[in-house]
C-alpha cells in the first residue's frame, strides 16, 4: 500500500468536502465545456483532480523505485542528465550528399551532439535515382544516396569514431548500414569503434509508415541478420530503433503508439532468439526505441515513463533476460510533425518547445526538435537553428535537467502512467492472442485501429471539439508568408549523371559476382551483411541490392486499408 | 431514375507513404455516400490512370506529401487524357505550396486542398462540382 490508512481516510473526508464545493460552484458557474471534452489529444478522459486514492494501489518498490533500478520508471541512468544531457540529434538530409554534408557540419558547429540522416524517397524505398518510379522525388524529402561514392561524400570530414549517426532507413537498411561499415573501413576505423543507429523497423512500416519492399516474414529475417551481425562485429551499434513515431503520425492514440511499438519490440526479440539462437542478453541491450512527443504534455510524459516500466517487465519476466541493461528502454524522441500547422507557422516554435519539454521530463536519451517550417518544406538553416536552440534552452536555462524524473509522485502523473500501462498491456495481450504482430498486421488489426483513431480525431477537429490554433480557432485572414526551401530539379539530373559515371568506372563483373553471392546467401538463409558490405565496396547501388531481395523474397504491396 | 452514386478514387502516386490524409478522406467519402476505391500507396501515374478507367470513376483525388506533386499530379492527368478519359476529373491535396497551385491548375488539376480544409468542405466541393459521368 502506497499510503498509510489514516492518510486515505483523511483524504476521503477532505475530498468529500471539496466535491461538495465543486458542485456548489458549477451550479452557479458551469465549466467552460462539458466533462467529456476535458480529455487528452488521444481522447483519454482526464479528471478534474487526482489525489492519493488514485494511486493507492501502487507499491513503491514494485512500481516506482529509483533510477537505474527495476522497473526503471524513473530512468535508466543513475546520474540522470547531470552526467550528460540527452543527445541533441537533428534529423536532416536534403538534395545531394554534398548539400547534406554541409548541413551536418553546420549543425555540429552549432552544438549538435549526434547526427541523424533523412534519405529521399527513392533511397528509402530501395530505388536508384534513375528508376522510373523515382521520377520527381530525388532529394525532395532527404538526401539521395545511390552508391558508396555518395555515402563517402555524405560523411566527409565526420569523425565516425566519435560522432554517432542515426540513419532512418528501413527496407534497404542492410545496404545503407553496409555503406557506413565500408566507409569506416576505408577510413581505417574498426567496426568495434563506430556507433549509431539504423531504424530498421519494418513492422511499423506495415502498420504505419508504408516504406514497403518485401513481405513481413523475410523483412523480419533481414532485421534479425543485422542484429546478429551487430552483436558479433559492431557492438556499439543500435541495430533497430523500434519506432512509435510513425504510428503516432499516422493518427494513433498515445496508448496505441505505446502498445504497438512495444509489441513490435517483442516480436523482434522473439525472432532473433528463435531464428538466430542468440541469448537474449547478448543483443537486447542494443535494442533502442523511438517515440513521438505530441502536444498533450502530461500524456506524453506518462507514456514515456510507462514505456520504460512495461519494457523492463517484458524483458525480465517474459524473455527471462538477466542483464539489467537488457531491461533498459533507451529511446530517441521527435516532436510531433502532425501537431504543427501550415497556418501561422511561427506558432510551431511554441508547440515544439512544449513537446520537447515533455520528452525531457519523460526522460528521453536523444531528441529531435522539428523546425517551424517542416510542415511546409525541408527546414531552412534559420528554422533548424531555432529548433536546436530550443533544446539547448531547455537543457541549460530552464533548470528542468537539475533533478531526475521531477514529476514522480504526482498523483496525476503516476495515475496517468498506470493507466497508459494498463491499456497498453490490454493491446499487447490481444495481439498475443492473434498470434503475434505479424499475424495481427496480416489481419489489418493495428492499421485499422489507427485509421479509426485518425478519422475520429479529424472529425473532432472539424467539429471544434479538439483545438488547433490557427486551423479551427483564432484563424487569421492574412497568411504571412515564410521563406521556403526548395530542391531544384537540377539535383535529380546531376545525381543521375553521378550514378552513371559510377556505373561506367566500376568493375561491373565484380558487381555482378557480388550480387550473385548475395542472392545465394538469401536463398540459403545466410546472414546477408557480409555480402552487402562486399557489394557496396564494389559500388553496387542501393537498388541493385534491393532488387536481389525483391527477386528472392517477393514484393509486398500496400493493401490500402482504410 | 435517381442519379447513380459518385464513384471516387483516392490515390497515392509516387513513393510517398504518408497516407493518413488519404485514408481519412477515403473513409469520409464512404460516409458521404460515394463509392470509394482506395489504391494504397506507391502507385505510378500509369497505374492510377489505368485503374481509374477500369473502375469507371468520376473523380480521382490524389494525395502527395513528398514534394513530388509538380511531376506526379500532371502526369496522372496526362495519362488519363492519353487513354481517352479526359472527362475524369482530377483533384489533389497534401503539402502543396501556394505558389504551385497555378501550375497544377494549368495542368488539369481542378482543385487543391491543403491541411486545414475540413472534410465537409471537400465533400461539399465534390457535390457541387462533380457529376456522374454519362
């Protein structure tokens, strides 16, 4: 029991008195809106007040504890942010490799502490820039990478043994990670020294982001290959970033984001154990997570705190992990793109700052803050600087990093954390009953749950039940234009020229042989990573590698559920 | 005889996977009483035009958030025209900068809807501007 009996008794008396008073007041002065509209952005009902009775069933040791101790509600790091702030990691990529490399150097100069790569759509989908499917897309949403030559330009002057780099790449993750490994090798840096993350989370692609290539089963096999390769040869690399971000952006609730992401994580753990026979403690410490920080402040904090506790329980009790590091949930956070508005875009600075603060109070290890113009285009230098400064102000001016998990013990925050956890477990058990996440995806379960939530939210916005300032309230007649970054169509032409130049100069016989070897490895079920590294070193392109996967494993098409 | 229901195709051209808006609209159109065909993501302009003709739709609504709309939207219209289906109306939405509107109108896109447009306003526009094809 969390409180002594006399505290609860006293509270009950005082609470009664307070409730009587509330009834008296609202009889004369009604609330501004009805009860059911006092809810989170995810439509979770929130009470007017929380008190001891809302958390009376908690057990201090079992449910709260201390940082660095099970169940890690209060964080993984025993020193909190005093030893090190979260990593300031701005997601960036635009145009060609040279332009992105310049942005990276700018960000590092401005105090960014980790890199994060946004690739363009052809790269993300495993197509070369000159594929007919890639027309019009080159460099638009990120950087275009076709071969190792582009990659070497991308990381030019970046100390790969000192700066960690995250790469948001999914179906072609093996190819791009192989390029990173090859680049390190060419610079004389051993694989044991490089650190970073590949997103490499295909389950959430089927659920939400829709960067699709092969069917779920072989997609997960390729992911287990990277986990195995990383565990053996690249021990500082996070081989999966199990992502809720895109699930949330697709319109899920906070609980759905939490539940589907963690259940995805469990699916990967089970696959690596089953397929590779690895001991859970050999790879689990390198699993990392990625959450969205949306606009509803306390809901986000509760979500992140609950995530740590659920994962710790799952790893210890469900998968029998013994190493405390396997129980850690380490996560990156990005503020919510979908909370930003094209209308009155400068308001986005305030939204992002609030969301970033929630992420920090939730205990994130790494953070990207969106730029005010990201709802319209790729971020400008100026907008990205404001976004980075937002993190620096939170870290170094506001004092919120002084003490660990400052909201612990709040009746409301603890009660909301418990509620998020309970509701997440309900989903997790439901998916277990369906036979796991791949089976649930094949049934369309998470996709349709998210579609329901997204539709409901849009209807609530249209009805004015949920508010977006500048969109359905305080609308301005005059739109103040802001400068937009545009990617010139010449980028595509020049990128195709570069790709063709590589194709002319490389040893095409060697490329063909490497791709044959890769195909055989796929057919035999061998780990593809060594073959990918060999192929990219011989300047095989991203598409050439992915075409092998498409040929051997087949292509997956979006079933278009709505 | 009552007019037949409008047949509306919601389509995602190109490599963009941001399908939240497209799926919300597909559902909204269904609730509004239209017959809806949703293509799913990653359709080429050729595939969209062929499917629109095959399904005998009255309207194609394109959604693109990747910045490739200047190529993709006109390409869909062009494919429809080349296949003799220039009477199938094409509208679009997504992250479309104001300065691109005129270019898209000039290339046969009848209307553009961007974030902030309500579902009802889009349905109303369709009811006022699209008639079942003969």
